[in-house]
C-alpha cells in the first residue's frame, strides 16, 4: 500500500466474493464429491475417514470451521467457505488429502491455529478444501537430550506446557500468544521474548517431517538441505505440509524476572521511548524490553501510554543494578519486578498471571476481534517529532483501538547471517514494529474506518523505517504490499512482496519452489511462486 485511504479493490472481503463467485461457476459441483470419494478409497477404514470429513451439509461444519478463526474479518456470512474440511487423525490422512485434492482439482488451504493475519489458511478465492491439523498435535519432549518433536497442529502454549512438565530450566524461543499454531509460526520464523538470547523458533529447528506435492513423507535427509532451509521461514502452504518439527530446547535460569512499567505522555513517555530506541538493541542479551504503545484513559483523561514490558534471564538483584546503569531514566525499582519460573513468565506475558499452567492448553482466545496489522523494521532512531506524530494518529482512531508494539533486536539476532534461513531481518535492525488496528463493531463502515487509519499511519512512517525495499515480517501477512494472483504471476509482481519479506533470499526460495512444486499446487496469495508459473 503506497497511499493512504480505502480502496474497494484492496478490501479483501469484496475481493474474495468477486473472485470466488466467478471461479465457482467454472468448477463442477461434483469436484468435492470426487475428493471425498477419493479419501474413502485411499483409507483402509472408511468409517474412520467419515469422522474427519465435514461438508456444508454436516451439522458440525460451521463450528469446526469457526473454532480457530482468530480474525473476525474473515468470519462473516460473505466470506467464502471451503467445500470440505478435513481434520486428519494421522499423517497418512494428510498424505491422502494431498493426493485426493490434486486428483480432484481442488485448491488446498492448511490450518494449524488460525492466527494468520489475512485468513489465508482458511479462506480462498478458489473452490477449496481445508486441511485442519487440529488433531495432529502431539509434543514429545526429551529433556535429557534437550530436544522435542512437535506436531504442527499443536499450539505454542502446548509446547511450553509440555516442556515445563519435564524441566524447570529448559525453554523454547517462540511467541507470547499461546493459541498460535506451531505450523504457521515455525514456517514464518516465529519469535518471542527470547529472540535476543536464542534467535527465532526456526533458528532452533533441527529436523522436520513434510508431506510433499506427491503425498510422500520426507524428513530432513530425504528432502535435502535446500528444502529444509526453505520451510524454516519461507512461509506456510508453499513447499508442502510440514506435519512435525524437531526442535532444540534452550537453557534458562530457574528464576527469571519480569516487569511492566507504564508511562503516559504526562509521565515523559515520549522521551523514554526515544531513549529506548538508542539502547534497547545494545542491552545484554539476557534482557528483552519491548514497548506496547496505545491510547488509554488515565485519571479521566485520554492520553497515550507506553508500556515497557520485559523479561530478564536472571534475578532482580542482577537486573536492578544493570538497569540503573544502562536505562536509569525508566526509574525501575524493585516493586516493579516479579521473580518467576520461565513457565510462569509465559503465563505473565500471555495475560494469565496467577492462573494454572493448564490454561496454556486452551486453543481459543478469550476475545476474538476484527483486526488489520502491518509491520516495519527500524534501522535508525526516529526523531521525537515523529513519535509525537504517531501519538497524534493514535488519538484519531475511534470505535476500536490502534496499537504499536516495538520489539528490540540485537543480541543473537545480529550474529546470525541473513541467508542462514529465509528470514533475513538480522544485523542492522534496531527494532521491529507491529502496527495493529482492532475493532468489535460489525459492518463495512467500521472496517473501512480502521483499515484506512492503519494505512495512513503506515504511510506517515515511510520515511523513517527501512527502505528499498521497505521490509516486512511474513508472519504478519499484509496483502496491501502485493498479491499473487494464484495463477501466472510475473517475477516483478511477486518480488514486490517477496523482497520485502525475504530480501535476497527470495530468489533462492523461488529456486527451491521450482524444484519441489513446479506446478504450484501449494499456493496462497503470498506463497513463493515457481519459475514455471511466469
């Protein structure tokens, strides 16, 4: 999106309706029946396969479809729905689904948790089938060897819970939201509050099991190093379906420290955020301090609040002297800090302090909203006047809310080569911004209002973030920055968004895609296209 404001051609629900209707007329209604019949033929137990197939005539179809949809923008009466949902019980069911979709000429979408920001795992403009991996979610932890095998349908909350059941001093560097599915999270890189110490989730993947376009099950050795490289950050539903990941677990102290310090504009927030820009990426890598910025009501007055939200891998006694030396302006005191175990810190960041750890096993969020997100990488501190411009724009958004989350880089992230994985955003980045607009009011007017607002904010920040290209994080999908037409896409078209997500790694991803899926069977609006499609 290069200009602010709302354009109906880029408003996804309408786009989906127009394309979906035109494609649907050209596709026989028998296709999904062919698919279902094929699954029965592929299965050795026809009764078992019937229990994992849902079509619109099934009473459970809507509840299965909607269960893990986490963006209400893509859960409306006009959102295109799948012809069939399959919830495989095992890997052979996944293999059969791939073979049958291919034979029946149906498009596939693959869902592991439903957090994808543009709904690409459960919505398509083509007649499609969803493979929902919700039943393929085992987590097997080997604490002695500090590894685990994690199936793609597991949530990262379940991963954390399973690790903590075996050890107090082992962890994994993934995200803060426990209901995110492993499949999409790892496929796009995946990051959390341990990234400055241990890098991304994908940096710590050492093996995987993947179902390829021909239905074969491949591990790291049989898929080869090029494909293994591509699946760790190259985006989901592009090269095949990864059904399981082997991860290295990382050591953490038995006691860690967390804090959240809130500062409003009246409490010097502007100067504190500005100071943070110069030092956050240079802290010792045991320390992660992000900032969550939003409009709030404080003492009966509307203002902007910056919340300094932190994890320190150590005790309060170590943290306080370090903060007093390196960030005294924040005024951190002992009363702000809480010592916890690592798994308790997971609950803290997820908003479940003092809850039993079993809450991490829930697959649904307490509140599901309409939202639109964008991302940016910042390489030079923004002037204070620009920060004030952000505050002004936060005062503009109505009905719902706007939010910016600033996550520091540096540490381990600066030590890993840009080409080590498809995820290229390493040295040279001070921090990443996640821009969010969310709302609870249904209807086109509210959607237009909030999407227009976040696009204006994004446009305003263009001179102060990464350039040529303006970079973005693939796990925060943003179709504003370019769309694959799901058919023939030129290199120039695809590289618009491809270079933003992957920089120079985009070309290598195209090469891998051409080798493993030349007919572009696995695809979505921003999947890697093969050379054969140009």
